[in-house]
C-alpha cells in the first residue's frame, strides 16, 4: 500500500464537504423556487374556479330573466331556488377574491329572495304591472351579478399579467 500523506486526506475531506455544501445550497434554492411556484399555481387555480363558478351563477341569472320574461313561472321558481342555494356557498368559498363584492352578493341574495316571493304569488302572472316589476327585478339582479363577475374577471386578468 502506498502511504498517503495526512494533509491529502484533510484536503480531500474539505473538498468533498465544500461540494456537498454547494449542492445543499443549490437544492434549498430550487425547493424555495418550487414552493413559490406551487403557491402561485394554487392561487391561479382558485381564481379560475372563482371565475368559473361566478360565470355559472351569471348563466343561471340570465336564464331566470328569460324565464320570467316568457312567463314560465315553475321553471323560473326552480332556477331562483338554485341561485339562492349557490350564492351563499360561492360567496363564502371565494370571499378572499371578492373584496367589496362580497357585501354586494349578500344584497343580491336578498333581491333574489324577494324575487322568489314575487314569483310565488299567482297575481304576478295575472297582472301585467306586477309581471313587469318581476321582470325588471330579474333583469336588474342579473345585471348586478354580471358587474360582479366582470370585476372578478378583470382582477384575475390584472393579476395574471
């Protein structure tokens, strides 16, 4: 066996330790970048889900307006119940993306509850003035939900840039 001077062992150990330290720092940096990318991806997915959910709500609201205009009371009543079930759930689920629109959704929910009461009255379908009021209420609620959905999509586009 060839004798190796003790200093060579020390230099070799120092070199191996230094290489290990460099690889460890590189791995930590990569993990930090991956963690940040995962957070950004998760946030983007939540924003997309929020915009999809509110687009669905808008579709329901528009169908309610059409059903009220065409005097299809049973279908309109069912769709109003659908939207009344979805608004509080979606408002609670996506509250952090809504900001001040969360309070507007609460007011919109009460407007749909009032519309549900109007649609339950048989006089609405017999009286043209009452039918016009119900139609205006449905169209106004649909317009307000459209504005909320538009602001949500606008914020999503601004954050995506």
